[in-house]
């Protein structure tokens, strides 16, 4: 690693901890790593086999890329060369309407199609092995808004589904074979049913709707579950059985007025315009020794990633000076290579996948 490309600064910041108010802050130390050199790994302009990349995940051989233009997943090697692609638009075997989640597991790739509420399992060469279409969301089967937009998996048989506060929880661990549910996490607010109009009305008024207060982002490793509370900035670690291990706040100085800025933008938008969502994070990538959270920061701030080791003992910040976030987004394409050498960020608006050395 070229140490000249990384400036290490030890500083003191105010960090948002637990479920305290925004003014109730405690002092904590973190180490800040500033990455000055990045490079374009792939771009639409120079890559004919890409149409509209929307997500990336690093694997040992290279990258998996979701391409919404072709309704497929593409795999490239560490130099960006095409290895293979699989999937196409449709509702038949091996076809997709929308790829909302995908997970490279030990011997297979599991893909979640939101619009079809379908799980498809492929081998490591992209050949379809099996599919399952679910009839209902096991967490909330009686709701007409039942199908979860986002979820995560521990394994092909174990799902993590946000509950929105149902059963006094933040998420549920679902056994696909037995249907058994284990609820975990303490909600920020009680479960409230809201339709899309009520949510948009709150956003236009510059407010967080009650039904979105329990919004979480979920990810997992071979032994742990991580949950990030989007409206409080709290990261929590759980066992696979749903028991909380630790909790710590990740709110950083550049986010102190983030929600106020989002509120001002939403107030100025017309009724049919896309509203900004109140989020403290855009993406989360779990590694064997910790978790990286891509923080949501104002548009004039550089790309900022919080790193928390597996024991939750500290927080480091990685600042990537040459890159800024897209103005709006959720579940962004961000991933660290399994060997911990490089990180990748997909800027969807430009169709560019950036690569930089991971400094931690």
C-alpha cells in the first residue's frame, strides 16, 4: 500500500450514541484516513457489456454487478474483464423483474426479485439451480404492502426482514424451511401503518413520517447480524439468534444538519417529484473483522465511510476526497474486497465504478 496516498489524522469529534437526543452528545476518539487517489475501474463509456449498473459486490475473483438495463448480474475479474452474465427480463425461470438483493454464498449466488417476490439460486457459474416464489411476507402476511423492498440473508435458508416495529422489534430472522420467526431489536417507535400518500405528505412538509422511524438497513456475516437505524444513526450487532451484542452511534460532524437540509429540499419539491429519504447511511458492507457503513452526507462533502471493528470498540472514518455521493439514493453500490485491499463505489448517475485502496 502506498502510504503517501493516505493521510492519517487523529481527532476528537462528537458522536451520537444510543437513542439520545441530537443535543445529548458524548465525546469520543476516532482515526480519520483520507484517501487522495482513486481510479476508474469500469465506466459505461468504455465498457460495452454494461447498460445501467445499479449495485456492486466484491468477491474473491472480482466483482458482481447488477445491471438494470439487461435485468442481469454480470461478473468481472479483478481487472474488469467480463467473465459471464446471467438473467434477463421476464417472470420465467432465471428471469427477473427487479433485482433487489443478491448474495454470493459459499457455493451459490442467491438473488431476490422484489416485483416477483422470488428467490432464485444460481451456482457459481451463473446456472440456475432452483427458484421459490413466496405467497406472502412471513413477517406481515396480512398487509397489502406485504412484500419487503429490502431484506438480507444469513444463508439460503435464513432471511433477515425489517419489521417496521411489529412485535416490538426492528427485524425478524426467518427460517425459510420451517417458517419459524425470531424477532430482534428495540424499535424507535411503535408500528404504524402508513400508505404512500401519507409518507409523501410528511416528506413534503419536511418531516419524517411515523411509519419510517423504524427504518433499518441489515447485513450479516458468518457469525453476526448488523442493523443500522436510519433515523437515529445507531449501529447494532446481534448474534444469529437475535441477541444484541453491542450498540454504538455513528453520527458524524458532517451530518449535524443533514436532516434539516433534506427537509428544506423536500419542502421545495412539487407533489410528483421524487423526495429525499431521511437516511444516515447509504450502504453497509460486512467483513469478517468488522463492518463498513457508507454514510449519507451533504452533496458538497466527500465520500465518507465509517468502519467499526467486530468488537465495536472504536470507529474509524475513511474520507475519499475525489468522490461525492449522488444527490439521492439508497442501498448504494459500495463494497470492500474480501482480502481487504481495495474498495469499490458505484456512482449510478454517471455509470462509473471507482476503485481505491482500503486504508484500514
